[in-house]
């Protein structure tokens, strides 16, 4: 399933069309999409294409290049997505494309760091000293999540 703003490559019925790359401008009825071509024989043009003749560029790239360094293609796509959807749109796109795999380990490290700092705080040591160990850890974990949430939602 294609979506608007997605980079695609043409599977094309002719040799001249095959491998052309562009961006889906709008989805149309009956499994077709308006595509603005950036590279290939139709560069600069907008055409109506069957979704069956299009492949998301990220899937094609992964078949052609197993490395994580996609270089210019990611930069170009990032610029287009950012221009259309801002930072939230780009982050959502990165998530959809599977580029946020490291987020889980980063979050675990952040929570561990923050929990350690809270655990060392004199006020929390005094309060946790009056609780069962599991209750104290539960309080510290809740405080860690609240600190992260409050720190980053204040500006947004």
C-alpha cells in the first residue's frame, strides 16, 4: 500500500520507465497514484500510474544495498518529508521505515541513568527507606518516567 509523500521507483512496462524514481503526490481511485518523477525518462513530469507498476523506494534500496548507509537517497527523502511534515512528520516516517530500531536501547539507557540519579537523591533515599524494596523501585521508575515526560512535553 502506497501513501502520499512516499518515494517510489517505477517497475515500468517499458525499459525507459523502469528504475525511474519519484514521489507519490496523491493517491487516486482504483489503485493508482499521481507521481512526480525526479529521475529517469520522465523527470519533472507528473503522471498517473498503477500502484502495481510502483514499488516503495526503501524496499528496492534494501534489495540493492544491505548496508545501513543509504547516503544521498535518505538525505533527499528526509528533506522532502521534513518540508512536507516538519520534524514530527520526518520522525513518523523514520519510524515507519524502520530507522528507529536503536530507540529501545537508548530509552533503556536513559531510564537507567535517570533512575540512578533519582535513587541517589537524598529525598528519595529517605522516602524509599520507609518502603519495601519493590515499592521503592516502583516509585523511582515512576519518577523517572514522569521526569522524562515532563521535561520533554513542556516545550512541545
